[in-house]
């Protein structure tokens, strides 16, 4: 079994890639994928800590994070579809006002 530090390094890399996707991209779909990647990185860290400490608490948190990620994906994609129908683009620079 690999040591805990390997899992945490992979989790860190995934989280950083997700942060770059959220902060550097202007496409709304890429931003949503970056958020999902950051949530999966947190899941990996929780699972690694849970396995190394032989506790069940981390797995319970992972279950709830997966549930929140599924809800976020469903609501986020619904918002993307609504915004695309209204503005005919998913470029975040076009969504700078709250009306029209």
C-alpha cells in the first residue's frame, strides 16, 4: 500500500488543476469541471486520511461530498442551459450584469 503522502500529493495536484481551471478559464463549463475536480481532490484527501487512521468518519464525509457534487452538477448544468438560451454563449465575460 502506498503511503498517505502519495495520495495527498495526487490530491494536491488535482486541486491545483481545478483551481487553475476555475481561475484562468472564461468558459462556464470548464469552470464547473474545475469545481468538480476540486471536490474530487478533497474526497481523495478525506479517503486517504480515513484509511490511514482506520476511521469511518472520512468515508461518511466523502459520501456527503459526492451527494453535494451531484446536486451541484445538476443545478449548475441547469443554470448553464438557461444562461445559454438567454445569451447564446457560455463565455463568463458576457455575464457581467444581472439584467438582460
